[in-house]
């Protein structure tokens, strides 16, 4: 009985640490995301200061804005500066994911905390990419919309190329990183399940799927259904990959 109680407390503490670490990293990444926009606008001479961001809720990620008046600065399509300012966070997230996956594949077994924090950092950045590339590829505003409008691009190239690269990154995380991380951390089956389900939830539902479905009856709500499919697929494939180790 005492052992069972200790196991429950251990799992609860592990879950709290995971959630706490994730939301701290999420806040850092969201601030970097908005400052990427505002700093690009400042460096290109469109704003007087990079400190224009509007702070939102660090948990729900609602209310954040870079404070760049796109419609005033770019009243018509075809301004490459709009593409740079609007799209630069996407390239920042992609760079963070690539560097994070590279480091995760090379960390030693002694660096458990570093490995787990880095893993969650990669997940936060992947969550942003899933939200924009998979869930809002044809939106007229937002990062993808500004990027496409500034270059006068159809949404399809960014959607297709971005989706392919995103799926490759997810595959590396799933098949190369997670099995190694599982060995490094020495998780039992319950902790492994917590990590898998939490990862799937934040990447495909919390960060985008639920919010997009909440747009109903707007037609874009259907894109949020990708989140449900992604969640189920990630849990199934992750548990399969980890059980094969």
C-alpha cells in the first residue's frame, strides 16, 4: 500500500514538473516569436523600436501580438518586407527544431535534465510549426498569410514544402530521438505514457487543434480536425516505436 502511494506521488510530481517546464518554455518561445516579428520590422526601418509587442496569456497563448501595423505599412500585396517580418518566426522555429534534434541525438546518458528540457523545447517549437503550417496554411492573415501576401505566393508552396519538412522533423523525433531519450531517462511504462500523451496533446490539440475547432461555424474550423488525427497517430506510433526498443 505504501509503495503504491509512493508510486502515485512520484507520477504526480513527474507530471507537474513536465507541465511546469513546458509552460515556462512555451512562454519563452512565444516571447521570442513576437520579438522576431518586431525586431525584423525595426531593423527594416518600419517601426521606431523593437519593443512593440503586446503581451498576452502565457498559458493559453491568447492575446499576444507583435504590434506591427501590417495593414497600414503594406496596404497592398507584393512587399517582400511584409514576407520577412511576417514569416521570420517560422524560420526561427525551424532552426530551433533542427538544432534541438541534432543535439538530442548526441547528448550523453548523464545529462538527463538537459535532455528532457531540450526535448520539451523542441516540442514547443514543433507545436508552433504545426499550428501555422498544418492548421492555418490558407489563412489570409497571421504569419503564413503575411509571408504569402508579401511574396505574392499561392499558399500551396509553403503548405506543401512546409508539411514535408515538418513531417521529416516529426519522424526524426519519433523514431530517432524518443527511443534514445527513453533510454537516457530510464522511464517506466507509466512515465513513458505520460510523456507520449502530453507531447501529442500539446503539439496537435493544445497549441492549435482545439483553438481552430473553436472557430466554428467559420469554415476554417475543419482544419482543427487534423489535430485529433495527429494526436491519435502520435500516441499510437510513439508507443509502437518505444515498445520495439
